C-alpha cells in the first residue's frame, strides 16, 4: 500500500510538471531511492562524457593554438584638406554717431523745430532758447562800435596830418577794437541759444518739450546716424598673435536672420588687466537700414588656417593612463589585418573634428566604429559601409 502511494505521488508530480522529466530536487522530495540512484548514474555518465570532450578540445588548442576572434570594425582613410578654424564671440552693434544733445546755456526753450523720426542735416536748427535780451544788447553795442569806429577814423586822419596827440589816437583805436571784440564775444554767446545738429542723422527722441527751462547738461534730443555702424568686442589675450587688424570675420544677426562678411578694422593697443583681453572693432555695412544700435551679433573670427591638414572625428581619440592620446589604426599582421595603437599629437577642434599635428599621414586607415573596444594586435574585419 505504501509503494502504491509513492507511485501515485510521483505520477502526480510528473503530471504537475507537464510530463517533463523530474528534476533532482523533485526526486529527492519524492524520496524514491531507486529513481535517485538512477539519476546519479546518468549524471556521472554525462560528467565523464563532458570531461572527455574538454580534454579533446584542450589537446587541440595546445597543438594548434587558440584561434582569435575577429572584431568587426569600420575604418576611414586619412586624407589632407584645408582646415579653417574660427572662434565664436558675441557682441552688440554700436555707432559713434549716437549722442544726446544738451544746451550750452540756460534759458527757456521757446521753440522746437523738429519731431521724433525726422531726418536732419548737419548744422540744421533743432531748437531756440530765449536769449534774455542779449540780441538787443548786441544792437546797442553795434551802435556804440560804429561811433567808436568813426572817432577812430577821424583821429587817425588827424594823426597822419600830425594834428593831435599820439595818446588820443591810441585811445580811440583801443576803444574801437575793444568794442569789436565785445560784440564778437556776445555774438558767440548768442549763437549758443540756437541748438543745431552736430551731424546728419535722425532725431530718435525729443526729450525736452517746448517751454521748458533748460540748463547746460540737461538732455534735449537724441540724434542717431546709422551710417558708421560697428561691433566692438573683447578678445582673450591668448589670440593676440592670430586675431589682429585685417582678420576676416563672419557676422551673424540671429534676430534678422542675416549674415555678412567683414574684417577687423581696429585693435586696441592695451590689454585690459581686469579680464586679460583686448578690444577689436568690426565695421558693419547697413545698406538695408535694419541694423540698429545694441542689436545682438554673433562673430566667427578666423584665427587659424592650415593647408594639407589631417582631420579625424573626436570620437576616435582615446587616452592612456598617462594622458597620452592615441588612435587605433589598421595594420597588416601575420595572418591578416590587425588593430594597432598609434600615438598622436592633436591641434585645434572644429565641430566634431580635430586636427592631427603628428602621428598620422595621408593614406593611413583609422578605425572609427569599434575604436574604443578593439584591442592592440587583435585581428579585425572591416565592414563594408
């Protein structure tokens, strides 16, 4: 009866496993010593077979060596090309003719002759300041000057005829000349009551309205000319030998989606000790009139050009523990092509490319895909791209 129960238990176990052969754990759980012994015999037989197979493989490897596994890689053939390097800077547009006009004398601004947005010419009247009766004073001084002139001319004729004293002649002459100088001085003062345009441009802002009492230093108008536009930026001193007067510059105005070519027309002669930089000035051609002062500009300045340069992707460059850079190249081995480590010296970067100054030559094949996983002297197979 006990044997029947055991058989039923094993049958149920087999059914629950979907009819598959029971595992060692299943047999031990069942307690069937006969089945356990049979399984042990099977496993020992399999072990003996596996050990024999391992010995056969090891013997073959000892006699013929361990055949390496070829690594599939991609490679590029090195060629020389012209390498043009740029540094990127950002600046804003400016103009030398962008000023605030202020009065030279105090008084009430009686008239304003211009309005915002109006084009004006150099010397054109913009406003009139009350002269405080200065013009009337000048008229009175002119009358006195005319009298002094007449007196001087008569005294001069008498002196030429040896009539009268020399002191009388000199006094009338000094009085006449003093009157002329006083009038000239007053006229210069009177001219300051008229506010004029210092250059041709556009009235960008009328700051002070008619009827306001003004004084020197008080802003009246802002006048702007968009002819002589330029960009002034600071360049790190490390570029002082490569970025200088005449260097080509590509100017990009992101807001306008416009680009133009220009060059550096002026460089400063002094290094700013605060940020170790020097300033450069780039002229801007404003034919369209869309370029305004303070508009943001991106500058690409050509600081380095090399003929017959060798460029490789940055992704193929590796470093050893000493910080030395190298690439993996394709070389010929005894049984086929292999990977070899090649030490290099790098230069400037441009995007995802870097210039190789030493270590590679035209015609070399540099491993690209798989460059960081392939090993020294490992046999490789180059994939067809």
